[in-house]
């Protein structure tokens, strides 16, 4: 019960990874306010989690569109009022957006993907920060993905927004140093969710033959268990991760449970961050001034 007594908002919690994170938080003792655009699907998740919650825990469903600032402000205000305070924000809501060469995809759909993935991460952070600063503590966890660290041809809105989320995470972590607020991004692994279904339905002509084949393999093999990403999010929301901030952490590849032992190496370093690769990083002798 590493989250006993803690309260959290989790966005995009009606299915997939968001629902798995919500379940893990409840299992670890947290009270949660779950949001999603689909109120019906959200009600199903809330009912299931209320069934496993213990006396004193609250599981609330609050339909909201994170791309709408008014929805976000209402969500945060209602959660703080219901819980009497807020400890954790998990920004999980996201979409792949339109698929295909940039010049062929609907522009409105491209912009909407940026609004959901990037604005829908930034604005909830903006909304909770006054409360976190006043309390002198808080945890912000932003869900990233493969688009943050690798080019994804024909899925440009997703790739651009997820890379932006990681750089925003690093920037906000620096901005909030000294306030007791930890801000991190999570790479949950190659998941088999509705987003995978969307990629497969788009077909190899739109997303590329190699990428489509990879998604077929992930769907066939089951992908990374959702529980891995959910476990990392719970750990980052807990006191065990206090002081670890500004990092992009892989749920699959990084030894995250051992990171407190390496705080001296992590502080003020570029470990687990986005950075520019220069020739000498790859053993090349050219490129230096």
C-alpha cells in the first residue's frame, strides 16, 4: 500500500493503460479521480474499482476533455474539493492522430492530436501547480511513448507531441525545483491497446510496411503488460521516488526501483533525458571545433 492516504487525478482512465494505472493506484491505497471523454466507459472502470476499494478510499469518475481548458479547470477544482487536497497528477490521455504522409492527412485532425497529447498534458500541470506549490509537494507523471525518442514516419502528430511532452517534462522539473514537486515522464513499452488496433486498421500503406508488421507482432505476442507501466507510475507517485525529477524512465528497460541509490548520479545530469548526439558520442573524430 505505497500510496495509502494519497490522492490522484488520472486522465484517459477509461481503458488501456489509464485503466491499469487507476487499478494499481487503488490497489496501493490511493483515492483517485478518473477522467475520460467517454463517460459510459469511465463509469464501468469506476464501478469496478469502487468494488475493490477499502473503506476510506474514494474512486470518482469525472468526464472531461483534457484539450478543453474549462474541462480541466473543473476537473482539478472538483478533485481538490472532493479529496480535501491533491498529491498526484497522471497525464495519460492521448491519441495517435491522423496517419499518413503529412501533406495528405486532415489538418484539423493533426491539430486536434497536438491539442490532446500536448495541450492536454500541459494544461492539467498548469492547473495543479498553484495547489502543489502551496502544499510544498506534488507528483506529476506524464506518459510518453516511442514517438518521443524515435522518428515515426506517417504518424507525425503523435511523434511531435510525445517528444514535446518529454522536453516539457524536463523543463517543468527545472521550473519547479525547490517546491517539493517531482515531474517525470514514463515510457510504458510497446503496448497492445486500442491504439495498436488503430494502427493496424490504418494499414501498411499509411503507417509503413515495417511499422505495420511490428504492430502485428505486438498484437500477436501481447505486447508489454500494462501492469509494468502502471507499477512504475505508482512508484513515481509514492514517497520512494522523492527527489527524482526531470527524467524519462522506461518501465521495461530501466532499473527504476533502484534509482534512489543513484540520486547523486541522476541529479544535475543528462541521464534519462533527451539530448543531441554529436560525433564523438559515436566514436567519431570529426565535428569538434
